C-alpha cells in the first residue's frame, strides 16, 4: 500500500526527452529522419540550464546516442544526468515483455558505452508503462523511473500501478531502493490536468501556467518538467500543415518561439519558491538517505 506523503520535501527536477521531431507519436510515424533535425534544441536547453545554474536529467534514445556522443559527454561533464528513453521511441505497451526487455537492454548498453558510465534511470516514451514492464526496468538494474503520469483516458499513456511503494512526498514514491518520479498534475474540475510538459507550457499563456504551478507548489509537492529538443530548436518545422494534418501541426508548432522565455520564468519561479532543483539520480540518493536517517 502507498504510504502517507510527507510535505517537507520541496524538490523539483527539469528533464529533456532526447528524441527528434519525427519520433513524436502524434505524427503517426509517417516521417523519416531524412529532413532537417531539430536536435539543436539540446544545446539551447543546456545553455538555459547553465544560465540558471541548474543540472538536468536527459532521457536519451539509444538509436541517437552514438551520433550525439560529443553532446552527451559534454552534458555529463557539465553535471547533467544521462538516462535512458528506450531504443527507438516505440511505446513499451506496444511491445511484448520479451521484446521490451531486449529493447531496453540494448538502449542501456549503448548509452553507457557512449557516456562511459552507468545509466541509472528510465522514462518510457509517452509514459507508456505498466507494472509488469516496470519490474523489467528494475530487473535490468535501473535505480529510478519517471514514467508515471496521473492522466485518465489518454490514448498513449499507460496506467502505472505503484502498489507496495511508499509515497514519501506528493509525486515521489520509493520501494526497496527504487524511486518513481511522477510527472506533475493538478486536480481541476475533478480531473488531473498535466502542468509539467513542454507542450502544455508552449500552448498555455504564461500567467495561467504560473497560476497553476503556483497552486501546486503551495502544497509543497514534487515538481517535474519534461521538455523536448524540438521545442527549443531554432529551425522551422520540417513538415507542413498539409503533411502533418491540422491537429498534429498545431500541437507540434504552437508556441515554440515562447518556450525559452517561459522556461526561464519557470526556473526563476521555482527558485523563488524555495525549491531544490537537481538531477533525478541526485534526488533519488538524497531521498533514500533521508529515509534511512
């Protein structure tokens, strides 16, 4: 049974899902990597983090790791944590457990070879994870996961059961040395609404985002932001509205020019609220140390 939350853990983490624009599930897998990459957003992201003096966690696709080796090594040298996002952005719930195990094992080994160190954490593409697959994550030696999001009825997300975990703070769960970091939502009209993704930050005006995040942090809960390189890229979308379809185009392109400004404002706001911003493995280690103490 999930235990009682403790409200004194004012932690926050900023994360980047290192995938290219054509990996996005809502584009339907219809585009190949032959067009302009938007991975220049990695440098834009790490610049903003350096400017704010905040280390982040980068969840990397295994199939991109080799070509991104210099960037990933530089990020690790600068204090960012390098974690795993699977091999090729196939949602785990679309794979058999055996196929998922091999996909994850291959991705972990590739990223570790590139960065020259252990990869301790995992996030499933599209939060597409269930409890049996979470146990595979643990069996492969990962120490933390960030694949839980409390959104009901989303066609891509999974429903991650954390029975047996203890809730050490809102959004933070532990079990035998393993930590689950939940993507942040707030209740609105009786339903959990995400306030933690780059897409939501891009499309929602900053005053409203600030109000929603402020409502969450007043309760002292853990705050987690996830964002993507394409949202910070300097290049124009490599796909047209006609090719993508209007709904996907709007979701993909809306608010990209405002992402950097809003991210700066969010980081400043969290600092002002007294939040401790660190990498997920650092927070994992601190949480477990406090549990022992």
